[in-house]
């Protein structure tokens, strides 16, 4: 039905009033490109231009003058129309949300130290693919016999545990086996009982005599060997290599003497290992040094994945173990003696750990204090097998191709049983290097 006509000259009736919506309403500025969001009274005012006054169902109404002034000045108005009940409900909801957030934060804080067991095991598992050993005796002259015995004993242990000669770089500054003062030519022993000849018949010395220099040692570590250097004299490690570096000789605060005529400093060692890391020449590195004030040699290390152990702290001397009266010199140093006593009990598939190895020489037997640095090492030494550095991983290649195998002739398997000689069972017996009961 059409609305009744309005009499001429009479005022137009006000538009119907929209009910107030108790919610947060924001009116924008008076820019023409924005559509203002206003509350019910402002909306009525814009529609009726002054007719929206005194709405009984709205609270905290703005006057017409205030609304006009606000729109002219482009001020953003926020008008909140909420009942008391709505406010209380929202307040309770906020408290519940806040409590849930606090509870979740507390649970997360409590669980930061508890990592999944699988993640921890994966982080502690070795990722190396091959092993290398660099063994250095930096001393010469007969009275330093024990230093040659030190390095040859470590050489024998790592070779027994599986590192091949092709991956062992052996540097010996003097040839004690052929020294004129040696009553047993061609032999070197590491204990007075003379139980095992650590020089043996298959020792491969890569750097001998005056070849053992600071320059050659640094070139070896960094891979900057001179042209014409034999392959056997190169450290051909890569990013998957676990490298063992063992040094023995005479040292002091921040240096190790070579040939009693030159020295390598702790800073030069740190720089060399840093270059190894930058060139991806190792995965993890175990630095082991037996000399006086040995801990000073690893103080400047900054490269990651380096674990270091030293036979003595700064200001302490590293002492010898025992003397052999028949040759008049000390046979072996204390720290290396007890380290090798531990290694002799390790087999290729042993579960002994590096953490145990770091504790082999307490002060009551070593007299000096063994120094350990593991802040650069990401794994827990007590979860690292000793064979990760003193043993070897043998590369295995799986092939799916067909392989032609030449079989022996049938006649080769025909023999006279009457003439067959009974063979004794073959068994390898590794004699102990260190009969400790002799020194108790």
C-alpha cells in the first residue's frame, strides 16, 4: 500500500530509527573514499540531520554539535555500547585465554631440557665415513728415546684397531732403532720388560729425521704440500674424516719444540686446524698431546668439532714413567703409558667410549693434571665410541652388476686323504704391552 501523501509545507517525518547494536563501532574520517562505520545515533543523525536525539535505548550519546565537529575535523570516533553482562562475559573469556597461554608457556619451558630420545640418539651418532691419524714425535737425540716409544706405541694401537698404513701419517724426528747406542739394533720397546718390539717389521715412517719440521707439519695439515710430495706423505682427508692428531716431545707455555731447533706455537696450531675446517678436511678432530704444559697448545682453538686432551696443565711438567737400566734412558711417558694400557683392552667392536679414555690417567698416577677441552665438541664424549678416532670404518661398495668369477679346475680339489697333513687351528694372540703388575 502506498504511503499517504504529506501535506504541503509540513515537515517530513523522521526516518525509522535502527536499534542500537551493542558492539564496538568505529567511525572513519570524513574522506569521501571511505565508508564511515557509525553507531546507531550517528547513523540516524546522518540520515535525519539532527533528528536523532534522546534515544532511550542508547547510552552515552554524543550531541549533534559534537558529531558535526567530529566529522568536519576527520576525527576517528570509537563508541562502545556494551551491556554490563557482555563486558563481564568478555572479561571472563580473556582471563581463561590468558590462563591457557600461561599454562602452555610453562609446559614449553619445562620441556626445553627434555628432547625426544630419537633426536638425541641421532645427534650423538657419528657421521664420519673414514679415519685418519697424524702421529708426530718432534724430539731427536738418544735421551729422548721415550718420545719415539710414545708415538710408535700409539701407531701400533691404531693400526691394530683397523686404521691402515695408507691413512696413518707417521713423523719420527730420530731413528732410535738404528741408533749406535741401541743395544738391540732395529728394535724399540716401550717398557723395561722388553715384551713387544713396537718398531716391528711393518712400520711405515712417512717423515723421518730432518723431514720432521714445523713447515712440513703445517703443510700436511692444511693440504699445501709441495709439488712432487709422495701420496703417502699427504693427509687426504675430507669432510667425512675423523682425524686423530697425536703430538709428543718437549714443550712449554704455548709452544712445542721440533728437532730442538724450532718450535710451533699454539696460535699456529689453531690457524692450521681452522684452515682444515674451512677446507672441509675433517668431520671431527681429536687432538692429543703429551708434553710439558700441554694444555697451553689447545687454548687458542676456535674451530668446531674439536676435542682435545693434554697430559699436563699450564705450569705443570709431564713426567716419564720408568727407566730401563740396560739402555740408561726412560722408556715411555706416564700419560701415554696409561693411555696405551687402556687402548690394549679395546677391540675393534668394543663399546668403550672417549669419555672413559679421557679419565685414564688421574693425578695420583700421572702426577700432572690431565687437561681436557670439549666446549668445541658437539657430542657427549661418554656416548662416543673410542673406535670413532682410534679405529676405522672400512668403505663397503654394494654392486648389483654381474661379476665373472674364474673357478679353479676340478683336479685342484682331488687329493690323497692319506697324505693330508692335519693342520693346527689358527689363532692370533696379541701380547699385552703393559704388564702393570711389574710396577705395582
